[in-house]
């Protein structure tokens, strides 16, 4: 969940943030905007087994055969939205930061399903699966947090972490908290505002590649309540406003919708999302970006 304005669920009220990084064994800390990162996360939680009885479809995304060639030596940034401990420190995540265009809160807690499965956990699990897939293909992976039981850091810090890492491409992983009748995924793309001017066109190409891969490799359709045909431009999010690498934010589905929730909470679907996102990155970088 990204704190979208004017949304029926009032998602600005949630608290999110997450930016402590893992490169390959390296932790990048600090926030060039001067905001504290908050307490360091504890030991990384294992990726859980499926939490629903959903059956896995027969077909599996295998990704392009050129993955090793496209990703070898590349640095890929992953920002798993929010953090599992955010709710425990409201004074930290509610602090006001400048997102490159306007003020917003440092982060939010994110949303959750009606059954209590949190967006922070979903984001973390998909990010871990994607991290493993990308590393197997030879990429260096930089994460903005390395557990799901810490607090923060702020959304500005996350952007700076990935920028400093020199990522070739970056993905912000989220799930939405839309209206209960709403269904499907949305890919959020940046709007030029200065720092990100040089990556707008590339980010739009990346967004198209992500959209195509999600449709090809997952059971999730495009959103029927946000954006147009699965894509939407956003100018109010620090992660997109401050990016200096091609970057999009993916709302992988709506956690408040019963159909989407059954998929989003299933480990087989989380793995499938990760493979789809890897395929999108391979397509994008394989095109010479």
C-alpha cells in the first residue's frame, strides 16, 4: 500500500517504511536527508509456507532462458514496502519528510487482509523469493531491509539506498488496501520532478514489461479500480520521485478483496509473482537498458 490520496480506504493513515539494505552481505545505512533509520531489524524471518489452501496452477513461469546473460554482474534493487515492526513506533514512521515534491509521512504500517495477514509480510516474502531468483541468475541484489521485524527506515532513505547502490533497475513491492469489490494489480510509474527526470522513459518501459509479465505468468488481472489497463502515473511517492534508476512500484493485488487475498497469502503465488518480476527485469535489461 502506497498511501494513495483520495482512495476509498484512506490508505494515507497506514504507516510504512523500510530501508535498511542488504546488497550481497553488505548493509548500506544512513539517510542522506538526515532522517534516522530507526532500530536495526533483528534476525531475518524465514519465508513461510502457504497460508491458504489455494491450489497451484499447472503452468509455471520459467523466465527467459537468457536470464544469466541479462543479469550477470547487474545490480538490482528491491524495496519490500513497509516493515513488520512499524506499528510499534508511530512517532518514527509518522515523522514528516520531503518526498521530492511535497511532504508526506516517513512511512506507514501498510494494509492487511481481512484475516490479518499483513502487507509487510507479503512484501517481504515476495522480495526474498525474487532476491533468490535474481542471485541464481548472477545478479547482485540490494534490499532496503533485511528482516520483517524492524522499523523503517523512511521512504526517502529507501530511495537513497538504491540510488547509492548504482542499481540498474529497481522494484518497489507492495499490495494494495483498496475497496473490497476492487480486484487486480497496478504498476505505478514516476512523473518527472527533477531528480528522476533522466529515468522517466525507461521506467515507463519497465512498467510495461512488468505489466506484461504479471499477465503472462500470474492469475492476477489488471486492476478494475485504479489506473488504466494496469498502469498509473504517481507524483506523490518518494520512492518514485527520488529514483535515479529505472523504477516502478507494483501493487500486486488488493488485500481487501477476498479473491485477491486468497492468492496473495499463498506461498506458491508469491513465488510465481517473484518469477514474473524476474522475467520482467530480464526482458527490460535484455533490451539493452
